[in-house]
């Protein structure tokens, strides 16, 4: 079974990203040559340039992103759940990819995806649609994210704990819940993944607050959802007037 199609660079550029070869033939996809401090919107613009008008597989996206691939991929794939974007047949796939990456990170292992997910195609214009819908979110992340409180991001054990929070939130995305309930777990994933991506300990703490909000939200949802179901059943069971 295939794993990550993008090979590890033998002589990586700063930030773990490989510079494209000068001899690369036209039309050949090359890894993103940006630095680790590259803005998120610029990373997405590169993806749009590569995959603007055709379907794209996750294998190709990971090959382009290289060193920033997995944390950035979790962030990008959680963004559509924050926006009113149509995701026919894709929501479960996006949640599975996030969960698979987070599970490996939780176990302290290198991220890995099965070939079936790697070769799953995202629809044409997926990234242009995502960027147009998420531009405000990305601008906020660009301004706010920066390396700080590194003790929260540089400890392998703490990173495993952060990844577990993302894994749990991804599991919530996979539940067959009513529309609108995906927002809280997706928000938690975006904040956590952004903090891991830019080594921002404050964002990691904000991610835990978002996780706590998920606990409150779904507790209230379960309580009042159960009451609503009971009320509807009582209406159905009650005899008609007259």
C-alpha cells in the first residue's frame, strides 16, 4: 500500500522545502520553493497555479507542499467546514485524511496516508474556491501566527497531545450530525494545525479553548437534541384533537 508519494529531500532548503530543479520540464509539478515563513496565502496561490483547472489528488498536493505538507494539509482540509462551501461526497474524505494524519502524530510516528486516500481526487477549482471563501480567515492567520511559547510546540510529548485533540475533533467531523455542527470541531482543527505549523504556543492554547467549547456545544446539543426528539415523538403519539 502506498504512503507518501513525495520523497524526502536529500538536501532540503531552509524550512524543509526543496528548491525546484532548474531543468524541470514545463508542466512538471515541483515542490513549493517557499521558505518556512512563507505566507499561507502565497502557499495557496502556488497550489492554485498548479491545480487551477483540473482535478488533483492528495498525493500531488503533498508532493508540492513538501516540508509543510501535513500540518498545512490538515488546516486546509478543515477550512471548508468553516465555510458554506459545497462538499458533495467530500466531507467524509476530508475528515478521514485529517484523522489519519492526526492519528500518526498522536502515536509519535511520521504522518502516513493509505494509497486509497492519497489517490482520491479533489474536484477541479477546489483550491480557487477554497481561497476565495477563506480569504478573511487566512489573512487573520497570517497576521496572528508567529513562533512563540515554543515549549508548547517543540516538546514531542506535547505535540502528541495536541495531535490527539485534532484527532478527536476529526472524529466529530465524521459523525453523521446535522448541518452546522461541523463548525466547532473544524475551528479547533484550524487553530491547532495553525499553531503546529508556525510553532505558535498561543494558538495551541487557543486550540484547547476551542476544544473546550466543543465539549460545551456537543453536551448542550445532546441534551436539547434529546428533548426535541422526545417532544416530536409525543406529538406523533398524541391523538388528534376532536
